[in-house]
């Protein structure tokens, strides 16, 4: 299955985060930033696999604030943007 390939008859099982990433690509996201952590790590990992072919900038940010500010700045500049991070919940 290629991104944007509408002719495939195969069925694939994907994680929900992979579907989010592929939907971001299909809708034209041009900038994506994230802070690694469960439950959202697969979003950025999936985007990285397709970034070059899609002309998309993708980065792991140093923290949640930097990821959010980068995506906000890209949006203000007119780019379709996405930010992804964990839920921030820590036991203990």
C-alpha cells in the first residue's frame, strides 16, 4: 500500500497511530513535530518513513513546548501542521 494509492485490493492491519499519520499525509500536512512517548510515538515514526517523498518536514522535539511552538509557527506561516506527544501521565 502506497500513500495515496487508491487501486489496492489488499487489506492491512494498522495501529491507530499509523492511521493518524497516513491521514495527515493524505490531507497535506507539511510540518510535523512530536515529543517521543507512549501512546503517540508511532505517529512521528510513520511520518518519517514518508516525509521525503511527500516533501514534509518531520522532527522529534526536545520537549512538548518546543513541539507545540514549532507547529504553531509553521501554521502561522501558512503550512498545514501537526503536533504529537504522549499523554504526560506518569505513575508513581
